[in-house]
């Protein structure tokens, strides 16, 4: 169950961040629509760069998936939590870079965690369950993210940070 929950939270987090960034740039940063679109586009491009950088470092580390999920989850939570208080495009880009770097360690570790938690003959079913959990996160993320955004434009990022820290704390209890 743990890999499925981590997969759901990871996909949920990414979906919320992708869906809300443009609206957030409009509302929080008080940018004109064209400038908000540019700020959101740069943020998402920076996400790609941070993910690549995280993967380069990940290959040099010899950490188990559990450790990568814990540390990556904390890093991502810090990035998402810092987005709550941004007031400039540069701050938004920085928070997205930090969040993406952390997610760059969480995402690939979920598959390894699932594979390591079952026997060889169960790995196909485990991979399918993880994929289904990710799909559910991608469906639920935009629905929940935009719903809580209506209350406060920083709330989706606070929710993501809370969910990631919850996953990290749950793994520490084990």
C-alpha cells in the first residue's frame, strides 16, 4: 500500500502545481495575463531543468528508495511550502525549482519501492497498482487543487506540502 499512496501523493502534487501556477501568477504576483503566462512557462521550464539535475545527482547516490522518498519529500515540501509566500516571479521560480528537485527523487523511487516490496511474480501487479494510483492523483489533483484555490491561492501549495510531509512522517514511523 505504501508505494501506491506515495505514487498518488506525488502525482497529485505535480498535477496541482501544474494546474494552478498560471492562476497563481495572475492572482498572487498581480501580473498581466501575458506576463503571468510567461512566468508560469518559465516556472514549468525550470521544473524540467531541476528534474534533470535531480536525476544526475540521484545516479551518484547509492541510497535506498525509502531514503530518497524521505529526503526528496522534505525538499519538495519545502519548495511547495515556500510557494505560499512568494511575491515575485523569481521567488516563484525558486520555489518550483526546489519542489521539482525533491520530486525528482520521489518519483523514480516509487517504482523501485513497489518492486522491492513484492515477490518477482507480483511485480507486474505492483507496477499496475502504482500506475493506477498515479492516474488517480492526476485526476484528483486538479479537482482538489482548484477547489482549495478558491479559498486562498496559496492553499494548494500548503496542502501539497502537508501531504508530502505526512508521507515522510509515515515512512519514519515504519
